[in-house]
C-alpha cells in the first residue's frame, strides 16, 4: 500500500503546539493520528522548521529550550518526514547549545554536512562558536 505524502505547512504545527485555536489544534491532532497509523505521510522542509522556531521565539516568546523541545518532538513524531532531518536536528541542538540564532546554527550544520569547513561572514562572534568551522571575514 502506498501512503499519500502531503506537505504540512507551518501553521498546522503552530496551532497544535500552542493550542491558541483549540478547534484547529484538534484537527491537527487527528491528522497526526492518521500519520501515526501510516494513513498519510506529512512532509516538512527545513523552512517550515525555521519558521516554527522564529514564530515561537518572536511571537509566542517561548524560551529556546522550550522551542528546542517542541522541534525535537516534531522530528521524532511517527508519520512525519522532515527533509534534511540530520541537518535540522543538529541545528536545533546547536541553537541552544551554542546560544546562536537558529538560522546561523542551520547554516553551520548544513555546511558541515556538505563536508566543508571554510565559511565567510561578518558575524564572526556567532560562527566562531562552531569549532569545526574555519570562519573568516571576506577580503
């Protein structure tokens, strides 16, 4: 049996994780149940995760550790496939561990997963926290 893959937008997870619109949160919970039963495969890309992190941090004012916990729960949910899951997982771990913006952590993780180390940036302060990178200013 082939399971239908569908893209799951950021707002589905925001409704579920924050329960700020209970009826919609209930609908997502039912959808997650279908995914867990392998009736459907929910597919997310790295931008959905980035948007979740940004919105939970900026709009909902959640602490980094709370954001990380919620993202790790999504990554571990049966029936959800996140593209570049290894990169996203490393990024969300570094987001807290290195105390950097999620996007910076994502860029560092993505570049290292490419097998590369040299990175050019003006944001030396944050990128120097990634010991495996060779961080330089351009020019």
